[in-house]
C-alpha cells in the first residue's frame, strides 16, 4: 500500500491534539505549543494504558508467536513501572478482551495495519492531519474495520462512541489514503 506523506515542514495537527484543544485550550497550549509538562507527573492510568496498548500491539503482530498473556507477563517483567494493583487490573482487562473476542473470533480477524501513522491534507488549508491507528482489521466476510483499544475508568455509551472524533478522524484518514473501511470497533 502507498500512503500519503506530508511535505517537509508542513504544518501537522495530530488527532490527539485536536481532542486536547477541544477539552481545554490552556492545557493544549501548555502541552503542544509551549511543550510544558507537569512538575509532578501522576503515574497510574497513563502507564497502565500504555502497557495495555503495548501488549495488544505485540499480540496483533501477525508474526508474533506468543499468546496475549505471555506477552503481558514479559512486558510487566521488563517494564517495572506498574504497581501490583495495576498489573492485576491489566491482567483482568486483557482477560476480558480475550473473553469478548475469543481466540476463534480473533482468528477471523486479520490485522492489516498495526500502530500505523496516517496523514492527509485538510481541504482548504495548508495543514495536514496525522493519526496513528491501533489496528486495521479485515474481518472475514465483513470487510475492514478500525480497532481502537481504550482503557477507561467507566464504560462508554453508544452515543459517546458515535461522537468520538478520534474514530471519525481515523476513518477519514484511511479513506483519504484509499482504504475503504466499514466502521470502527
């Protein structure tokens, strides 16, 4: 597959940056323009989310010979950043993930892109949008779907998901790069 690439020195806006801008413009300015970071970083949710994301990325790699639990155990042993309760929570989340999808269902899903960064020019501007999708799955007999893994403290409602700018942006980026997607998961 050939993907669009921005010209050198093009102005790029990231999908996550758009979300930050909409949530709190001051925090967006501090993070993205002034490159400031909190003096006291609070660990916890972000580290757990990153750990889950990393394990799923390795598991989705079609050449990975390991099951998800082996990958998670290895990751936890190498990265000593998580507290015991976070490890337990992460294990439970991945157990739920496997129960929901099941090993057989996962076999019907072929990962076509994993942690892939896409770009597309925003019409009427000199700005490019950038987004990194977790996974583009081809589901047997159904087509291509964007899979976006989330770790939340509470479940999202169907309305939350329907109005998720991130998923909409990923589907738009894929379309601009010539990939027809049936929807998001």
